C-alpha cells in the first residue's frame, strides 16, 4: 500500500528523518520540493535539463525560492541548466525572481559535456536531496538525511559550476 504524499511529507524533517520518500507524478514533486526549500537554511543547488517548466515554472515554487533567499544574508540558490532555450524564449518564474535577487539566486548553463549527463536533482544544505530518475517522467525520491550522497552531489555541482557559463538572457538589463 502506498502512503499518500501529504502524509509522507508530514513526518519529513531535513537532516533528521531516515526514510526516503518515493515520488511519483508532478504533484508529488511540487509538494516535495516546497517542503525541502521550506526546511533549508543556507543553500539550494539545482541541476536541471531545461528548467523543467512543468516543475519549476510554478508561482508557488518561485515564491518559496524568493522566501528562502530573503530569510538571511547567507542564503543562496544556484541553478545549473543544460538547455536554457525554452525558459528564455517563453519566460519563467525562476528567471524573473533570479533577475530581481541576483546576489542570492544565480543561474548558469552547464558545459556541453556536463549537459549530456541525464541528471535532475536538488540538494539542500549538504544534507537532503530530491532526485528525479532519468529525464523522462516524474519518478524519484526525497531523501531527508542523505549526507554522503548530498555532499558528493554538492562537490559534483561545484565542479560543474566551474565549467559552466553565464546565460546573458538570464541577467536583468538596467537602463
């Protein structure tokens, strides 16, 4: 028997809960990523193929990110995207708040080599992790206490960040 996502997320405590939560469907991802952001204190790192509009171009997600970075001077969100074309062409809530909060939200494009990796995940405070299995469909897991995996993902993220490039279309133009 599968536990409803709302019930599973009630007991979620970043860094404390031991059980991973299986995610199936876009609704489960929306709820899980908001809980993860709400419980994070310092840093959110995201790797995504195309800023997944059905997942991240959501006003509630953008609002959660905005609230997160406004909590403290030390909070930071960094996002690596393989292909920013769709997000820049059609607009995206995350890009909009990133343009307003440039000192706290940074978005860059993965190098060509890194963009080939089929990864989509989010790491919170080197502790928790939300991962999507593959690039197609919405199946994955929310791991509240995945310290060795989250730390390795963070190290990989930093390496990919060093090889990434800025996306001119993501910057705010001041006249």
